[in-house]
């Protein structure tokens, strides 16, 4: 398969990003909520770099970046899991929501 350029979603336009930024005002005081953003942004940055390396035919760099992308994905998942396990009494949403799944 040859890599093809496509319009990639950004950290703000993917489903997780839409959910995150729609709910950011409601959970601004939650450290576990805020911890989701950095690895999620990094995931999208790395995905763009993987695509660029693949398009340039640099499979070695693409493979290296894929390993980092995998770690950013895991970090994002762990941050989401920590937020999901947070005591709901610590941070109550005010009603802005975007369905994540």
C-alpha cells in the first residue's frame, strides 16, 4: 500500500477533541480532566509526522514515530481512565456535552 495524503483530524476536530473542548469549561478545575489534553495533542502531532515520513518514503522515521504515537495513545487512554475514575462529586458538569461514543 502506498501512503496517501488525506485531511487528518486535529486534536480539536476529532471526536475526543470535540468532547474535550465542549466540556472544558465544566471541568476546568479538574486536574485529571486537564491531563487529557497534552497527550492528545501530542498524538495528533505525531500522527501528522508519521504521515509526512510515510509520504516521503522514510519508513525508518515513520516506524520510530509510530512507536511514539503508540505511547501517546496509551498516555491519552490512561488520562481518560483517570478522569473516568475521578470522584464525580469533585467536578460536576454544568450541561455542555458532546457524546464521545
